C-alpha cells in the first residue's frame, strides 16, 4: 500500500504521532510519503520505504501572506499522481484536511485516492471554531472518506461543534513501549539532583494552553514540603513568563530550562513525577510517554487526559488551576515510596496493555483496508 502522510513537522503531538505512525507502516512494508513544509521532527534517520516531499511556498509581492494551503494542495496532487498514492492520511484539520479534499477533488479519481483525516485537538476545539474556518472545516470533514480522533472526548466535541453525520472512529495515540521504558542513568540524575531530592518534569511546546506557569506554581508549593528539582523540556511563547516566575519565587537554583530535547527517554527515566496542568489536552501524548517510562502523572482533569491518566492508579487529576491540590498529590506520592512504586508499575502496565504502538497500528491498517 502507498500512503501519503500530511502533518506539521514541529515539536508537537500531532506531528510526532504522524511520524511514528509512518515509521510503523514502513516497517510493515508499506510505502510512506511524508508531505510537509519541513522535515518532521522525528524523521531523523534513514528508514527504507519512507520518503519526504517538501512543500515549496511561492512568494510574490502581490500576496501579503504566504499561500501554504494552496502550495500544499499542489504538492499533494503532484505526489499522489506520480507516486500513485492509495491513502492520503492528513493529521490536523487545518489546513491539511482542506488541502487534502481540494487535491482529491482536482484529481477527480472516483475509485482512486482515499482521504483519511485524523483530529488531534485544537484543530477542532480552538482554531476550527473560528467563524471564518468553521464551515470550511465542516465541509472538509464531511468529504473525508474516514475520520479518526485521538480520544473519545475529541470525537464528542467534534460531533457537538460541527454537527457532522460522518462516523468518527476513536484511535488513541500510542507509544513505542520498547523505546520508552525506564532505564538506569545514575550519572545523569546526579547532574540534576542530589540523592535526597526528587525530580519533577514537564514537557510541552510552552503554549498558553499548556499553562507552564502553573507548573512553576505547583513546584513552588511542593518545595514547602520536600526537596526537589524541576526539569522543563521544550520552548515556546510562555518560556519568558515561566523564567520570570521562577525568579519571582526565588527558585532559580531548583529549576532547569533544558529547551527542546530529543533524549526524552533518558530524562523521563531519571524523573519521579510528570506535571501536566494543561487547560486544553485532547489526549496527552507526553503524559503517555512518561507513563511508559514508569513516571506517575499529576495533571488537570480536562479533555482526554482522564482517558490516559487513571486517577488513583497511574497518577492523579485535579481541577484546572487547582495548584494546591496538584501539589498535595505530588507530595503524597513522593513521601510514600511504596505508593509511588505501585503507581509507577501501574503506569507502565497501562501503557503496555492499552497504548502500545503494535496494538494501535492494526486499527489504522484495518481502516485503510476498509477504504480500498
């Protein structure tokens, strides 16, 4: 089977899932063609059956803004025509589903290219609700051959906001549990914390919806009860505010801003608690990767997070913005080693049993087969 995958190449959940799916499909002898404006973040090594096609965006003085949607449409047409793509799988509705529909319509292949749209979150709950975008997104969804969402929460939100009669199949995000597993890195841990200090970690793109300042506030509250360090992985618009807050709380010697990192397994393996106080999270891929490494998660009780983080089993969830409650949950785990170990074991077990990549891949393969 020849599959085209359209995704954002940046450091974010939708692009990571799309890239990892491509790796899995290529490993199963499918030919995978990635189409994006830049090389996807995790497409960082050669793999047979994987090809990358760059979208070149024309720049003309007449146009004040770039024409990515149209340039993407043109590239999809080019790749679909010359590589004879069977399935075009677009991740994130805007503008990928729109470009995918236009390309399919222009190609006019009644029995040819099939369009699969996977919804990841803010493409539906935030951006897609903009009055200028809502009817376009609705139209592209209704003209997709299949729609999937990464959580039941997101599927219900899509039905609610877009009133679409198309069936949405829930296929959760996944993790390679053979890669994301807890390993022993004593020397790395010593670089960040003393033996009597716990390590808390947060990984995100530092957008406002991730509420990185809340992570700082929870950590500051935790420090009243235990010795700890905080690792902040990622970068984005809220980094400067987070840095300001760290200085305000006078905890600069307790917090490390590590920026974008690719060595996530090593950093998760030395961590004790993963913090995710987001205000919008349709699944929580970073939380799943943490759980796969045996790291209990303390998160906000919103969106699809409760479908991943099982309260009282693999971590805890609290009301959005409830800093004291989240801090209390962190302290209760770190002050009870037996309890932490139970949560750690549970987190790993849930990741393996419910979200392992080899258990999720057949769901996509069966979907593709049903369309051909």
